[in-house]
């Protein structure tokens, strides 16, 4: 009867994950209706769109891409950032330059991490929370997190079911009945994922429902087309994968590699 213990464990994984997803969905709905006054006429700036799409790290990315496009920051395909113009035009640019350091050159990874944690980014986040466009820190367990947990629970149920089926038969219980018992928690997780897909997609860890609507209203041109604003907006919303320049993409692709040219 050891398979029964595995079944109980499968139900525990499925139940806890689905409960967390439901609670996250309720909190997300509350953000759209209660408490926080939403600025529905707000026009998103480039940095605000970046934060709502990918958080502090995305703000750092779009700042570096913007400076690189203006030839004020050199992003080498080897993963190094070099300051060309040390005069930042706003707080975000000054944060990036400060993160690079007095030598004027640094790996992209530590620059990205340091710039994402600066006071300028925190002020940006606080302003978006006050406007009702970003998820407060205390509610940062969002639908996106809940969906990931339910997906993990579904995989755990499958693994436990496989373990139960591979065990030597200890009772007269047919294996297909064991499979049916494990199909119940698996059905629960898959149903929750399907409902979340219909009701809450796209999932966002940073943007509130109102923020997601503003993001959805932004122009969706390819990053290589149109004016500079459209290019940077695409990078803010989609990340550096939207960059059409191979050398610039390569610079960010190397950002997690250790030093050692």
C-alpha cells in the first residue's frame, strides 16, 4: 500500500499549489477594484513600460541599450560595458554609469544587478505602485508565480505516479486503477492551469491588471522597424531578445559568463 502514501503526497502538492494560485488570482482581482487609485489615463514612459514588463533588471537593460544606440555606452559582444560619455541624461543613466564604476569599464552582469537595485529604480517602482499600475512588494506572489507552482505540482504528480507504477505489486490493485487515482490530482492541476490561461493570461509578476492593460495598448512593432522610440519600446516590453543587432544581443548573452578573456 505504499502507493497510497505517494498518492497522498501528490494530492498535497496539487492542493497547495492550486490553492496558492487561486489566492493569487483573488489578490490580483482586488488590485484592480480596491484600495489603490488606478491612474487609467497614465501614459507609460519607457522606463515604466520596462519595469511593468520585466522588473528592475529590464529597466537596467533598456537603459543600457538606449545609451548604446546613442553611442554613449559601448556594449562589446564579449560582455563588457564601457562608458563613452560619462554624463548621464537622467537618473537611470547616471545609475548605470555609477554602477560601471570610476574605471569606466565593467562586465554587464554586475552593472545590470547594481543598476537594478538603485534608488532611482525604487522611486520608479513606488510611483507605479501608487498609481495602481504595479504590484506592491507585499503582494509579489502573483498569478505568474502561482502558475509556475501549479506546473511544478503537475510534474510532481506525474513523477509520483510513475514511481507508484514502477513499484513491485504489493496488493491486488490493478495498475490501471492506480493510474486513475493519480489522474485525479493531475486533472486538478491541469484544470487550474487551463482556467488561469483563459481568465488571467498574460501573466505578470510586476504589472497589476491596470498596468497590463496599458502595456497591451503600446505599439507592437518589430524592434528593427520604425523610429527609435518604437525600437526602445519593443526592448522594454520584450527584453533584449527583441534587439535585431547581433552584436548587441551577443553582449547581453555573455552577461553571466565569468571574467577571463
